[in-house]
């Protein structure tokens, strides 16, 4: 029994070490965005000057608004298209269904480097070219499978009898969907939408290959800045991004339980 | 009877089609057609749009096999993938075990969320944060020199280990997640039964727990190995001049050298490697599902 106690205690300690490994670099990066020295020199002296100077950086501001715009449109399109597809998979049996479901995995499993370069070649070849529209095309395709998976998971908990009952009471297909099915799966739809937003807002690789100097997103702009050299301004904008995306995921977790906890 | 089922499924498709069409059209235009186009372009001498004359050729693939550089880099990337995956198993599996079998209730839920939270935050930013820690005169350097009685110079930045550390940090939550899911499904009474029959902890681990959590380990390994082999941003930022891998060479073809046909060929070879790996791991995963 004593050994069990010690082992459990060691286990807990281990988890805290892992959390330190995961979070310490991020915390340090965030702290440095509040430090006076442009060369990250210690001792630490508090300032918000790096955040203030972000407001003067027009390039960064336009990239940020591009990122937000694309993420919002991606979210709307993905939730609409993804929910429709999930409903089709839930309601109907047909030949080739397994195949269509299997087709959702390549976008998730193939490295973004391959997908991104393939999109660049194809969009260039058919005349879409690079730029914000191409980026949007790519983001929706990358996020769509996640939305379908999340909404389908929620649909698994839905009782088909409810749709039957509504139909037998005289509701048509659209009324059934709007009044019965959608309210039930709403948490899944919201979680899927938040996923889509996160996938788009954090996407770097695909945006990188599809952007042009004038039409770019925030992560691409940050990558360019990092390659020029490290500055506390990069820390400041990175800190903002990390806070936003973590807050988004915490919000998502409220609607969607990861890991199938009871 | 069989005929009845067949008609039923055909009408099912007719009702399902309007709902499925928008999503799958989008995926076709933005994923499946581009991947096919890549195969087409990889066998061209020039881009058709460049205005120059072009023809079909296998030269781009010949380049890969004749110039040792590309093969060497692909092997280096595969080795990096293996190493990162191995570290993720070593670090992630025990953590998943503690989460699934030691922690309980609300604290388990909260810590689980904390572990997988970074996994959805920006990967680029997390790699950049390691640059803050690892660089000379960075936090690690300063902290170690403050504690140790002698002067040491940490020079991890712009080296192979820096790339490995950054990638492990990026991908270890995947391993915790997949292993946690399979470990959670192992019945506690099974472990108690084994223990009461006299099996030692180590025997339980080797004979029961690891075999039963194999699907999670394999899924995690595939989820980590595949993107690491195709990584280019992480080696660029943390590896500096030592950070040349297969992914960075592909990046160069598209953004610096502008030899798109060669880039497409290199990408396609990587895709083939990835598909072989996914095919090899899928039987284990299917057995779990």
C-alpha cells in the first residue's frame, strides 16, 4: 500500500512537470513582451510599449483583420456545409457512404505542406491564383472534416424517434430539422464552428503558400518577422494570439467533451 | 429482399445528395483536384502558365533518385520523425496513464484539458516561444548559470536537439490524448484481477496494459510521425543552418527557387511515403474501432 501511495504521488508530480514543460516557454514568451529591453535582457522592467507599437504597425493590423475575416467566413461556411453533410450521413443509408466518410480523412491526415503546395499549383493552374480568396478556399476545406466529425458525434446521441414523432404530428422535413433536430445538436454545431474558427485562425502552412505580399494572414506575417529577427513586438502579438486561441478552446470545451468522458 | 434493400439505398442517396453535395464539391475543388494536379505537374518540364514550351518528363523524379541530396534529406526527415515520435511515447504515455488511472473526478478533467489546450493553440507561436528559452543568453542559460556554481554556455539554439525539443513540445499532447482514450477503456477490475493473481507491476504493464493500449500508441505515433516528416517551419526557426530537412527543401522549391515541377515531385514522393505509413498502421487502428 505504501508503494502505491508513493507511485501515485510520483505520478502527480510527473503530470505537473509535463504541464511545466508545456506552459513555461509560453509564459516566458509572454513575460518578455512586457519587458523593456528590446534584446530580452534581464532584469525585468515592466512596459506596455511593445503592445502600443503594434497599433502603429499597419501591415500587422491589416493581416490581423484579414485573419479574422477569413476565420469568420470559414466558420459560417463550415458549420452550414458540415452540419448538412452530417445530417445526410445520420439520416440516410446509401451505397458509397463508407467511402465518402473515409474521404474526410485525407485533409486531416496529409501534412499541410503537401496540401498547401498542391493547392498553390492547382489554384495557379486554373486561374484562381494566390491571395485571400485562395486562402479562404483552402481553410474551409481543411476545417470542414473536423466540423463533420464533431457534429456527427453529437448526432450519435440523438434519438431518431424524435424526428419520427414530429413527422407523424404533421411537421414537414424542414420543420423537423429546424424545430427538433437542430436544437438538440446545437452544442455540437457550436463546438464544430469554434473548431473551424481555430483551424482557420491558427493556420500557417497553407496560408503561407497561398498568400501574396499584400494579401496575407497574421501567422504568415509573424513567420516573416521571426525570420528577419526576434523582436519584443513579435512576443506581444504572439501573446495576444495565444490568449485568444486558448480562450476559444476553453469555450469549445464547454460545448464538446473531448475524450468521451462520461 | 436484396432488391428491396438496393432500391432503398438508391432513394437514400437521392435524398442525401443535396445535403452532401456542397461539402464534397468544396473538398473536391480545394483538396482532391489539387492533389491530382500535383501528380500532373510533377511530370512537366515547365509550368504551362509560364509561357515557355513544356512537355511531359520523368526528369523531376529522376532528379530525386540520382541526386543523393534529396534521398539523404528524406532519410534525415524520417529519422527526425522517428526520434520525435519516440520521445512523445516516452513522455506522453506515462502522463496518459496517470491521467486515466490515478487522477479522478474534477482534477482529472481540468488537467486533461490543460494538457490538450496548447495542442489547438498556434503552433508557430509555440515554436517561437522555445527560441526565447533556448537561445544564448535566454532564460535557460540565465537560470542555469544562476543556479550552478560554474559558468556554462547553453548553445542549444540552432541545432538538431532544439528542433527535436520544439517538435516534441508541439506534438506530445496528441500522444497523451490517444493513449488516454485507450487506457481509459481498460477496466480497472482487470488490473485488480491480475494483481491479486500475483502479477507484479512490471508484469502487468508489459503483459496487460501496453498490449491493450496499442491502438492508442499506434494512432498517436501516426498522428505525430506524419506531420513531423513534412515539417519545415520548426526546423527553419529552431534549427537555423542545421535545420535543412526534406520539408524545407520542398518549401524552397516553391518560395525561393521557383522550380514548381520539382517541388511537386518531391511533395508527391512525400505523399507516397505518408500513405504507405498510414496503410501500415490502419489494420491496428481498425481492430480498435
